């Protein structure tokens, strides 16, 4: 499958996807290797 590198996603879509997968923001940060500051830019306080 060819997934675009810059796929736009809104903070609400991100939160909904995490909810459907049973993940927390902390899970996603840890598993993706993102820096906390990068992920917080997506949606502060989530």
C-alpha cells in the first residue's frame, strides 16, 4: 500500500482514531518515536 507522506489529519480525527484503536496519546507518542513537543503541537491538552 502506498501511503502519502504528508497526509493531513485534524486533531479531532486523530483523537477519534486513537479512541477507536483503544490508544492514548501517550501510547501513540511512545510507539511512534515522536518527541512530546511535536505531538503536543497537534492538539495541546489532549
